[in-house]
């Protein structure tokens, strides 16, 4: 369905429209810059030679601002061994962390493979909490898009670029230059502030490259954690 037709249909059904429907060719507006591998803090798992082989990886870009990020990768298929999330679910996905304040407060833009491929945006908000021991898997809100578009086919050996940015309360996401998600974040996302980052679960990635806006603000402490965020 075309963007304009979708907006009309939503309005006819009584759903509140965005102030303006995004054009299919809408481009990112926040500049991002390549993050050196020595500036990527891996808090869970490992990234070696721009490759991910472990089932759980979490990382953020030191010296970055968290309202935008881009990640390029070559998909290598399923991880050799699977690992369930904190909620017990075994999920295959990779994506971006925006405003990665800590383990309890972050905005996720994830390319999920299960049960079917889709882009999912969620906000994890736990005011006053910052460690996994304090919040666990609590505080997640899945955000329903106002507009969405099908993702490209994810084949082993295929290379893709995910990009997302927050403008005010609006979030936009692109895959391979095409706008695939547009929606409004809940008010609690306004209080979350931190660097950009990435995460992966139960997939293998090669040629990993992360880009983000530069920032002089202090980044969170770079240290390993036993738990997921």
C-alpha cells in the first residue's frame, strides 16, 4: 500500500495521523561518521576482525551522540550455538541501540528474523534504575509504526545497511537507503540520553561497521557485563 493511501486509510478508521506522512524517498537528516573499532566498547560477547560469532553481543560507540546510528554488515546465518534472552525467548536479530543510557534505559531498532522478518522498535525505560540486576527484562514498550515497508530479503552472504534517527519524538529507520519504518516514540523516551550502539542475538555477522554522530559528552563506563540489556 502506498504511503499516502495508508495515511488516508488510517484516518478513515479513526487512527491519529502523523503531522505529515513521510515521503518514501525521505532521507536521513542527522550526519553520522564512521566509528573506529578501537572506539567500540563491547559490553557483552566479542567483536573480532569486524566479525561477530558469539550468540550475544552488545556494544556502544564511545564519543558518540545517540539520536542516530548506522550499521553495515554481511549476514552470515545463524550463530553456531543459540542463547536465549533474559525472558527465555530464543530470538535471532541484529540492530541499533539509540540513546543507550544503560542496561535499563535505551531505544532499540532491531531487524528481527522470528517468527517472520520485520523491523521492530522498542523503548526500554526504567527511571531510576540502570543495571540488569535492578530492572531485568522489565520496562519494554513495543512501538507500533504509523508507516512501515517490507524489508529486503536477508540471504547468507548479503550485505545491508541499517540506519535510524530520532527527531523530536519521531523515529525513522532505513534499510539499504529505503525508508522502512516511521513512528512516534512514547514520552518516556525523552528522558533517555546516551550514546549510539548495536546488538545482535544468535546470528553471525561479517564486515561490521558502525557510524554515529560525534559527541564530546562523556560516555558510560566501558566494562563487561554478565547480563543482557
